[in-house]
């Protein structure tokens, strides 16, 4: 970006002497456009106007706009500015649904070559979104396919168009197969459509593609125009397929049959499960259906039976947090909690903990809903609410089984929590999860649930709060500079002797152009010391507990995340997405 800054100085938009003074006074060798704006050396609108004119004159290509994202510039705002100048529409493609029938009107290869998408069509107009509205050759190429209609030009972020084009490319490769499926459905009576062999092939295709992509969940939804298949990879939903709406009915019926659900029931939610061998591996699929305004939503959780349990050492904790948590689960009695939102890896942490402490000398019993992984040498109980086997009732029975260590999948109510505390106070180690945003909040959640503060202080050993962040794809990893405002916010979390260097994934085929592949944990571990226990018993405020924790060397989740970003494992964007200052 030095060329842009040089041109800004040449045009008199940035004062060279002011810039030199700023660098010398702040001892800052990393200069970005975002930093210039934050420091008042550059006006945002002046920058936008300069970029717009430079593109029109051919000094820069339109690709320059996307790259400014790494300079701390709001590129969406810049796109909107350029669209307004050109008197065209800015389109946020992330909130737009592509009509599958429009994909048949223009060859996908042409769309890919010209970075364009035909988005909407009516009797008079066709809306075509371009990555570069100055590319007249691309506009002429698309116009030829709509000779009798007025073509409206739209503008969108290049990366958003790229993502949509990848979806279209996937659809193109499956088009002939989907047509075969639809023909098969049309030739089958409505009463027997779930028996169509084409539907079975389609389900197999969906399962295989999602498993190959490393998905944890598959979402099958019906919209006003299409049947859409999305999967959750590394915690983020990605659109996998777009089918014609006619496909959804038979597809839903067949999945319900596989899961032993009532195919005629579309008015209330249902839950089931089935097993399947996909790519020579055995998988369990937990199925949930939910009635919606248009039809139904189907979600399938993928459970790999052959997946080996991750060890505590491989969870991704920093050395301080690992040693504190290991010390916590190694105590003979007390409660160790793992907190965080749904899908933050709490259950995986509990299994890794059990794996680390299990011994032939100890009897370990778990109560879970459901049992996700079977472990040797451990007695596992599955909750069955219809049979009256709840967390609380199971826990009472477990205490009569002479256990040494107990794992409760989740503390959902005050009754379960009180029994768990009684177990901890009578010489048992209890591991469980709770839904709180950070470690210290877990103490106040327990008190809010009706537990006396002296019982909380006497039973708690350690609390770990955690989140999962996406890891940067090693194949397309590159160095970046970050904006001045963000840098100033996180500077206190960066060691003074540490080089400030951050990274980002550019996007490649290996990571499906997301820039991320895999996930890693960021965490904070609060050890309940004697002083901390005394303060909890005396009902100290959260601010007082936080101050005491910091004095004892507490590393916050955000600080742990910044360290992982500096190590090149994840991005600052990810840390801000899942954690907060």
C-alpha cells in the first residue's frame, strides 16, 4: 500500500511533513491507510474519491478495493460510495438467494470468466451483479443473453461474488445428475416418492460431500424458490447445493424414514437418528426436523464413530492454562467446570479430561444427553426423559454406585447443581459444563441458581471458559498489517519484546476459498485459590474477583486469542468474532 500513500502525498491529500512527524512521535514503523484515518492525517471521503478516480483513470484495477480490507478500511462502505457515484445499485450478496432457474440461462464458464452473476429477472429488467462495473466487455458478453430486456448493473464485493460463483460451479457439475433425480421423481407417484432410487443417490451425495468437507452439521431447508443444502464447517455455515424446490418433499420423507420418524407429521418437531457407512467409515447422524412457514427445516449432526478422542495436550491451551486446568482435574474432590456457548467444544474438553485422569483404581461414571463417544473403562449413562431418567435422578443413583469421579454432561437446573455440589463436598471429583460467557461469571451463575455462596466457594476447584476459533489455512497463509484503531486496542495484550506480525488466509481450493481450515480453542482458566474462595464466600463483586484473578496471573480468553494470532494460528478478525475485550 506504499504506492497509494505515495500518490496521496503527491496529490496533496496527505501532508508529508505531518506524516513524518507522526511516525517519529509515535515510534510506529507500520503505517496503514486505517492508521492514517484514525490519526486524522487522512479524510475518509478524500480517500474514497481518490480510489474512485484512480480506478476510472486506469491507475488501479478494481481489485484494489478488496485489498484495502487488510488496511483497516471499511470496503463495504467504499463499494457503496463507488456505486452511488456510478448511479448503480450496491448488492449485499450474502443476504441474496440465487434463483436456480437463472443459472440455466447463461453458461457458468462465461460467468466465471467475467466475474458476474445474473441475480434477478422480471418481465422488463435483468439485474446483473459485477465485480468490476467498468469492465464493458463483461457487460456486453452478458447482455447478449438478454436481448429483449433492460440490463441493470449491480456492484458487489469481489469476494462475495467469488463465493457465489463457486456455488454456481458446484451446481453446474451436478446439473445433469439433478435433472435425472427430478425426472425420476416425476415418474414416481407421490405415495411412493420416498422409495425413489434417485433420492437415495441424492442423500448419499449430500452426506459424502459434507463429510469430505469436514462438516459437523448438515442443514436442508426449503425456500420460496429452491431447496438449499448448507453445512457447518469449522463453525460457519456454507452453502453446498441448490436444488429445485420439487426435490425437498421426497428428500425429507426419505430422511425421516431412515431416522424412524413419522413421514406424515409435518406440524411438530421430531428427533431421530440413523447410521450409515460413508466413504468406508461408519457415521451416526442425529436428525432434527422443525416445521417452518414454508415447509420444514432438517438438521443432521454428524458423529464419526471411528474418530479418536483428542488428548488434553492437543486441545490448544497455552502452557499456563494447561498446567492450571490439569492441576484442577487432578484434585481428589471438588467441582471443575467448563463453560462456553453451544458448539464451543465443552464436551470434547470433558472427554479429554476424563481420558487424562482415568485409572483402573478409580470408578468413573458419566451421565450424558446423549453419549457422543464411548470410552473404555468408564460407565456411561444416557439421559432418558421419557423414562424419568433425568440428570438429577441419574446423579442420585450414581452416588449409590460408589464412584470416585463423576462427569455430568450439562448442569441445566438448580437440583442437578445442588446434588453435584453435595457430591463434591463428600469427596468426589465432579466435572461438568455450564453456559456462561466467561470463567468468573460461572460463580455468579451458580449463586443465581440458588446455591449459597459458602457452598460455591467450598466446592469449586477451577473453571475453564472456552471458544473455538478457525485456524488459518496453511496452504494460503500470508502476512498482513492491521488498522491503527485495532492495533491500539490490542497493544496492551502484546508482550513488549514480541514482534507485531499478523496473518490471514488468502483463500484456496484446499480451504474452499474461506482462508480457514480446522479449529482451535482459546481459553481462560480460573483457579479458585484460598483467597479467591474467601472472597466468594464473602460475596465479593465481579470487579473485585477479576482484580484478584489478575493479581494471581489470570490470562483472559482475549489475551490468549491475541497470542494465537501473533503465532499465526488464527486471525485477529476471528478473535474479535468469538471473544470480547
